């Protein structure tokens, strides 16, 4: 081959590898899932941007009947109901709820999708499991470590399938990279990993306080989190800029790349986590999440290093949100958009682009704010979820894997705040030799909400 570059044609890959990815994972079983005679009874909690998008991808690949929708914003709720009625085969509008507890008690759902802000994931997931449903929950799975432990315990206690929305594991070109680069041994021994996000995604402003609009139940939107004075709709970007509801860019973006790296290299819990950072540049607004942060997730003979900045330029413009695996035989760079393998010495570089399925699913083009590059991955993720339910097996993004990735990022934030390395013991559920940080593994809940604990599912 010499030094000739291998560029895998996207259109050829679209026709071949996407189908191959489905068939290799599910075989003819995949077609049985897609053509199931009896529709799955489905409900969605959180009808905003990504919750609705996830639901649409499920509708595209499976025979489902969306029975119910829940949201505290009545505008979102009614808009989603209309769109769902246009998308699903029956043409029916789902029943609408503003309280997820009532929805779960009344609807007899088999599958529940959760697309709410992070501070709601644990309570809603556990309640859905308790109601008898399987759950697809967005990442990160929790806002604190003990929530994640409780979610894993609940999934096992109720013997239900939980798929986490870390769909990089179902991204066609990254599946190809894992199989043909990592698993094939082209990298050799990997002894260093770098991950990053340099998107200018940190909302930062000083809006005035406002009256809560009639269409929003702000008390219920806030739920177990601290009640911030209302200064505008929290949807999409605004809530993500506050630690009250999530874990900043570390919890939002690192979780994807770190989860992907762990999957590719078959890594479990890090042995030690260290992080530094803070608000170094964007100090003029209300945002309280770090605009600059580094973290090291340590394993034997391997450091996985994260860096984000919500200002300045990316270190590599081709890979502004990405991972890089450095092996003795070569380097693999990967993102949602592409991957590149560069060998050390002889051999050919290999490049592959993201797969789009716009021809097969033309409705992708009219979906508001649809992430076209992520759509094929989410569809495969949904098929994997349904296959795991039918087989009684663990899905590719099982709740335990989502917990390890989410909580590792949460622990990085705790390390940054504490100013010292942390060693988490998942068996004892403590930070070793650090009672101060151990106490922070469980956030305080606002009354009357009660924080879940894994021991309640023994």
C-alpha cells in the first residue's frame, strides 16, 4: 500500500456499512424488531429538543404507539403532540401530562424515553422502572454519583433494560474504527489518550428577573434542584450554564468522548481522577460552570486527558470535539464527523467520514434543529435498545456503563473544587480517605423531593 491514503467513500459506506452495522449487531433479528406486529407502548418525559428528536428516531425504526407525553411547558407539549400524530402510523395524538408521576401511573407504558434536564434524570428513570417500563435516558445519567448508583440498583432490582443516550457507541464510522483499527491491533499498545471540546457553547449573560409565564410550571421544572430566581426560559442552553442543574461542559461533553474511549479500549472505573479549572475568561455573566477545565482519568499505564475551553481556538480545527488514541503503532483521531488513522512508519492512513441517511429518511431534513450527523447513530442505538429488551441482554450503553462515564465526570468536577486527586471505590461508594468529598457524592434535594439511594433496592 505504501503511503497511499485510504479514503472510504461515504456514499459506498452509507449503502454498505450502515446496513452491515445493523446486520452484524442484530442479524435477521433486526428486521424482526423493525417489523414487530404489536406496537410498543411508548411515552416521553421532556418534549423539548433532544427528547422529541430521540422519539422521532425510535418511530423511524420500530412499530411504536406513542401513548403519552409529559412536559412542564404546555407549548412544548402541544407542539410535540401535533408532530407525533403526524409521524406515527395511527395518526393519534398522545395523552398529555404535566406531571410524570401521573403519566407513569396511568399509561401502562412498555418504554419510557427521558429527555429532561440532568437534575431530573434519576427520579424519573427510577419511577419509570418502578412502573414496569424499560427506559432510554439521556446522558449524563445523573447530577451526582449516588443518583447514578441508585439508578443502576433500580434497573437490576426491577430487571429492566436501560439504554443511555451515549450514542457514539452506535455511530457507524466509530463502530468501524473500533473494529478495523483498535480491535484489529493497528494501534498496538495505547498508552495515552487525549479528549477535548473547544465549542463556544457556554451561555453567559445577565438577563433581568421576570414573571414566570403561564405556560411554564417553573416550580415543577426545578423539582429537586435549588430554585433559582426566574430570569427567562431555561430551555436548551440556559439551564446548562448552571451547576444547579448539571455538571457543566465536563458533564455534558466529556461524558460522550470518555464513554467512547472506555468502550473502544475496554476500560472500567478510573483508578484516580484529577482536575483543575474554573472561570478564567468569561467572568461577566451569571454562568457558574467552568469555561476552562483539564482532567486526568488514570488507568494502569494509561492516562485519559480531557481539556475544554469555551473561548479561543481549538488545538486541532479538524477535531474541535474529539478523542485521540496514541498507540505505539499509530494514532486514531475520532469525532462525531469523521475518523483518521495515521500509522507510525509503514502503512496507509485511513480516513472515514460520518454517515448520513438523508435519502433513506427524508423527514430528517424537516425536523427542527435535527443533528443530521447523529441521526443514524441514534437509530442504531434505538435498535440495540429494543434488541436488548427482547433478548433480556444488556444494551451497548447499559446503565452501569453510563454511570461509570457520568460519575467519572462528576468526580472530576469534585476534584477541581477540592483541589486534590480523588480515588472512588464503587464497592464501598466512598472517596477513599476523603470524608469531605464523600459527603458531596449526594447533593441536597429541595423539599419535598427525596434523594434516591441504592440500598433502597436491596
